[in-house]
C-alpha cells in the first residue's frame, strides 16, 4: 500500500478551506497536512511540512495563486500546484498553465 498524498489547502476564505479539507479527508489516499489563507502563509507552511501537492485558490489578497505558483517553481521545483477558481477567466487559466500549474 502506498502512502497517502500529503497536500495543503490554500484559500483566503476560511469556510472554503475547511470545507475542502473535510471533503479531501474522506479520501483514503489523501492527507491534508495544513491550511493557509494566502500565498505568503502557504510558502511558510510548505517549508514546514513539505507537502506532495499544493491546492490553491487562484485569487486571494496578498500573494494570489499565480504568485504562489511562481514562488513554488523558484523555491520548490517539482512541487505540483493545482489552482482552483470559480471565475470564467481564460487569461487566468492560460497564465496558470504557462506558469506550470498541475
């Protein structure tokens, strides 16, 4: 049996972070190892817990998901970053994919 995927959830809305965490923790092969409210908090958390995957909102105050993606490419190459958004914004999707989003 393989170890569960360790991930962090990053979103500026606490209710959404908690809801995603509760949903993800129902999966046998996923363990949520932390939550952060923006990209700056996420970078500190990544350094502390070394997740396998970062699941982040695309739009947040402070450092948004695209900023976090760029910082992860520089500081943690190879760490998959998955961006979530509720906005129908093709430019955002293109920027995320060009930036290396998983």
